[in-house]
């Protein structure tokens, strides 16, 4: 029995090490790559300051402040998107910083696109964001919501986020940081 427990511990430790050591895709700019640690593995997001410099600056600031650590995925809709970034975990909160002006572009929303969540006011984005599950699910948001990133690795982990509005037992972002500032 002791051997089975020891073998299981080794397998778990090895699997965890593999998740924690997920390599960045070739050509990745560590200063513009956001890492989100989820329960099933890491998600890497290429930040797009070329599309949304103010939003990217804000996301970097909040990641450095550990604002996103242990924040819930509070709205997760199959075929559409997973939303997070509210410290209250219910979809109505934001950071201590002022809301951001819209940085809309014609960049098409598709699977893995990361966009800024907002209210009906186009200039109300703050800290909340979402990741699209499919190519068509978020397409109607193109030009109406700010695109600030795209998943370049780990979309399979986004796919495993618990669904619900809100989920009964929501998943959290364990840690969120820039690849250049790995902690």
C-alpha cells in the first residue's frame, strides 16, 4: 500500500511540475505575455498594446499588484465566453482605478480572443475581462468591446472552467502575472 501511495505522489508531483513549467510558444515576448494559472494548467495570453495600449497598461498594473490572484470566474457561458476580473466575484466590481476609455478596433473576436468587459457605457471597462470559447460565439462583439489580448497557449484549460451564471462552485485564477515577472 505504501508503494502505491508513494507512486501516486510521484505521478501527481510530476504532472504538477509539467503544468507549472509550460513553455512559452516560440517568439513570445515575455513583457507582453500574461500568464493565468488555473487548476488544470497555465494559460498564456499575448497582450496587444498595438490594439489597446491603455487596457494592456491596466492589465499589467493589476497583475503586478496581484489584483487578479484568486479572483473567481463569475460568468461562464458554453459557446460564448468565460468572464472574470471582479474582486467581489459577482460581476459588478472593479479596481480602485478609474474606468478606461473604449479602444475599439475592427479586430475580429474569435476563439481565444480576450476582451474588456464593460457596462452599457462604452467607456466603463475597468478590470473585468472575458475569453471567447468559439470563433462565432463572440463575433457580434467585434468593434463594440475592446480586444486587448489573445490566448496563445492553454486554451484547453480555459475550456475546463466551470460553467454557470454564476457557477455554483466557481473556479479561480490562482495567480496572474507577466511571463517576464514570473513568481
